[in-house]
C-alpha cells in the first residue's frame, strides 16, 4: 500500500469514528455536538454521504431547513461520486 493510500485509509477511519460520535450525540439530543462531529467527519471525507444525511437531520431538527436541504443535496452528489457506474 502506498503512503497516500494509508493516509486516505486513516482519514476514512477517523471519519467513521467521528460519525459514530455524532450518532451518539444525536441519540442523546445533543444536536450541536452532533453537528460538530458530523462536520469534522466531512472534513476528513468530503464524500461521506451518511455524514451529510445525518448533518441534514440535525439542521432540520434545529429549524434550519435551508441548511438541511443543502446537506441532503450534498449527500446525493457524494453518492454519485462514490457509486460505480
């Protein structure tokens, strides 16, 4: 495995861990904390569709529908980027 591949693999692992933290915060109704974790996960993996979806759900619950809609749109783009054709 090349160095860049290892680096990418580590970023993906970190993104998954951050999403799990976001999910735990969301389950505890700590939506601001969940948002922070999902944003950090997205910083690690810009095509992390699940993180975009979960972030959108947080924004929706916080009464921020336009931000939620943007997240859902970005989720669709991320899915298209990662899905094999």
